[in-house]
């Protein structure tokens, strides 16, 4: 696992009144927290485009050229697990079929602009998922989903120890 820290330079406007997606980029499109984190990572890598394509977890990656998925607080690992509803079987199905081989966990401090990326391979990400997700109702599917917890000291320490 590796850690990269920098200050965000992607310009955006914050609008608390806009439902769910509060971050407006120069392209005129609002993004939610996960989408802005993905945009920030791409911008930092020099890969930013105005569109974050919406590709399912088993058909592609957020950053195709690196076969990498970008995740942040509150995200779910994916949807549509071939009719599987048991969380352990969903995870097994996910890791057997996920298109990405690399994963970036993003912690973004909106007040300071600091961005911390933790880059993981599939094995490391699997351990992270098992430690920091929970099973919850998914508003889009009206079904249960595996969601990431909010950023905590425990999570940050867990990640930091693995970077040493």
C-alpha cells in the first residue's frame, strides 16, 4: 500500500442547497462527494475530463488506464451481485468479478484542501472492505448494500500502519 498527500487544485463551487450533489465544477455539472473525490484524483494525475463515466464495477474502472477504482466515505462497493443477497457471498462475487486490480481510498479535507490517497491492490482492498464496511439499505435499489463507513481515526490508523 502507498500513501500520497497533496492539496486539491481542482476548482469547484460548494452549494449546500443543491440536493445530494453539492459540488459544482466548471463544466456546470454537480457532483456528490464520491464523484468530486474521483474528479480530484483524476485532476491530480493529469487525467481529468469533465465526465466521470458511469461504468459498473464488473465492466470497467474509474481510471481505465490504471485499472483503478476510486472510493471514499459513504460509498458502496457496487450494485447488482447476480441475485446474491448474503453479504459474504456478495463480497466473494465482487472480488471474483471486479474489473479493477487497484483501488484508491480518498480522504479529502474540504476545509484545508488536503487530499490523502491510499493506493491498494486487490488483496489489501479486500482486507479494508472487510474491516470498514457495513450492510445497509441502499436508496437506489431498495435493497441492502455493502457501504463504507465514514472516515475515522481508527480507519486512518489502519491505513497508515500498512503504508509503513
